[in-house]
């Protein structure tokens, strides 16, 4: 644990390079430091429901404006 505190920058650099770091206290693993996935792109507008909701891409102009308002999509992208 002490080593992790004093060398945190070095440990994070290793994690950034794809390594997984296990922190121990008294010889027992207590934590794991792993990298995070990069942020998803702008196409993931439906968030957690992305796997269940698809954008068919064939909205009518009238529907596109209303749906754009509903989902917070700026006017130039709606429809």
C-alpha cells in the first residue's frame, strides 16, 4: 500500500500502457487498478438503451424535427 501511495504516477503510467496493477496490504490483494474504456462517440445518443433502440434513418422531415426536440438533437442534425 505504501509503495502504491508513493509511486502512484508510475503505476498510472503502467495502467495507461495496458497493464493491470494489483494493490496489496499485508500480502492480501485489496484493490485493482485498471484502465478505463475511452469515451464513446457522438453516435451513442441513446445511452444505455443503444442495444435496444436503433435509428432507422428514414424519419419524415416533420417527425425528425419532433424527435430531434425529444432527444435533444440540434435542428441541423434532426431529420
